[in-house]
C-alpha cells in the first residue's frame, strides 16, 4: 500500500484549510478596523458636541444671565437694606 497519495492529499487539505482561515481572519480584521474607524469618528463628533455644550453652559450660567433671567422671568428684584428682614432661629 502506497501512503504517498494519502500524505499529499492530507497536506493539500491542510493548505486549503489554512488558506481559508487566513482569508477569513483578514476579512474579519478589516471589518473590525472599519468599525474602529467609525467609532473613532463618532467619538470625535461627540467630543466636539461636548465642547459646544460646555461652552453653551458657561455662557448661560454667567452672573449677568442668571440675574436678568431672575428679574425678567421670575419678577425678582434686588433687595435694599431697608427691605431685608433677618430671621433668627
């Protein structure tokens, strides 16, 4: 019985399986790299949005804005010394 054709067939099968594995691995790696790039772009977009929100918050919470909103929307006024009442516990 000659084992050479069987050995060649086994080696050929191993080469084909290895080649298919390499192709699948490369394909999967490229897919993951594309996903990584998309997530990086999303992160960058969110960083820009976060910076804009922080800037908006800082402008909305300045002393002048809070004071004018209290005066205009809530009808609050600045107290004078004669209008102040101190309550002791």
